[in-house]
């Protein structure tokens, strides 16, 4: 078992190991009531957690699967359930599920009585290495992804690696995009390990699975601890974690959220690699490394043509944008990120055309 500390508005542990459900009572503190928020697909897991909660009264709040959970109507449903159960500021929320569930549950916790404690139990690779850590919470609107939300850190994050064994192969590979992102922006050892045997890396039974997950979590913990609320400026802080996300979120919106987040981020990383190359910052060799590595684990590296107008419109309402000035995290080399602000519009189009042509 490994414990990584995240230093935010309060310090909290990210625990990585197996059979962590047995330890859940040690994290609930003085709560009288616990609400277990889980998606429909994880009803049995949610009930197992409630059964393990031997020292408190618990309720289940079942929400839709995946991105359908991240809407205003679901948020209001959760508030209603807490109100009817008489939840006070002494009580606790436990989320169990993927990134969509932890995003929703974190926002529910942040807004109920102006803040009650939340523990995340991510059950997907994406949730473990990204969504459950760092305190970003939120829901989607028709205008874009995660435009309504808050910074609100959990009390603990429990990453039970056993849950990865039941993930679908496509969902697991989608989560690998965030692992690979951590390698590109901060820890090249992650890239080296995956490149040793990309086919094996696509399975949670791979011998280096725990190591690359731990390394990815450490990257996020270090970045978040240094810049909790993403203070935008010329220097690179928490924005580093958005590598590939500005374009990736635009793809998600354009595809009406039918694409997996990891697939969209994969395409987004190729886009910013192209943009960095065309802007004179990144070598063609490193652009090719992006393509080869992402393709080797089964992630997409191209996008369809004829969508530029819609993608640009979506990027202009991205949370990193300032006025009409687009901001991108790009690389000058592996693990050497920088902010590219207001790039030449012609280069933006050219990077997209390269993406279309593959």
C-alpha cells in the first residue's frame, strides 16, 4: 500500500493498494450519517460500501452512469436526498465510481450547507489518476464541460486497484491517456515503461500497472500542491494538467459527450503537439513520439474534417481562455511545458489540418 499526501486547503491522503474497503471506517471521523453516491452500474459496489460502514447510518444516492450524472437535475436530486435524510455539516459523502461520479459528488459536498466532507473511491483508471484528485468538482451544461463547479478538496481518496480488473478494455485504455499525459508533462519514466510493452500496458494485470498509476498520482499531487486553484499567468502551474484538454474538451462537446474523455484528450495532445511543432517549439521527433505511443495503446490520433468552426467556438469558452485570447499548454521538449497564449490563427487551423490528415 502506498500513501501520497496532497497539500491543498487541507492535507489529505491518496491511498493506493488493494482491499481498501476494509479500511473505510477509519476515514469517516465523527460523521453520524454517510451518503454513498454511486452510478446505477455500481449499485452492488455501493451496497457493499454501505455494508462495510458499520459505525454510522448510511443512505444510497443512485445517479445515472457516466456523463449523464453531471447535470443540474441530478445535482438537485442529490440535494433533495440529503435534505430529506437530515444531513448536517457533521456528516459525510462517499463517492464511488468514475470521474463523472467524483466530479458530481465533490460538487454536491461543496454546495450542501456550504461544504461537508467527501471521500472519493474511484473505480476507474481515469478516476484514480485524474478526476478524484486535486479538488476540481463540477457539472456540465449545454454550453460546455465542467463550466459550473468549484475547487473543493476531499478528505481522502482510496484507490483500490482490484476495481480495475472489472473495467472494460476500452474504458481502461481511455484512462491510459491521462497516465500518458502525466508522462509527457512531468515524468518521462511513465512513457519509457509503457513503450517497453504497449500491448501489456493495456491491461490492469501488467507488471508495471501499480507503478505508473502511483507515478501519475504523484505528478498530479505535486502540481496541485503547488497551485491549488490554477492561478493563470505566464508561468506554468496547475495549467500543466490541462495538456491536450482545451482541444479535447472541444471534441467532447462536438461529439455530444459520446466520446470517452481519454480518447478526446489523446486527440487533444496530438493537436497541441502539432501546434507546438508549427510554432517552432517542439521537434518533429517528439510529435512522432506522441503519435506512436498513443496509437500503440489503441488511442485515437486523428479527427474528422469539416469541424473546425465548431471546435474553435468551443475552445473560445474554455476555462483557460482570457477574453478572446486562447491559451494552450504546449511542450518545448518532453517534461518541459510552457503556456502558448494567443497563437497565430493560421497555425491553429494548420494544426487541425495535420490532425485531420493524420
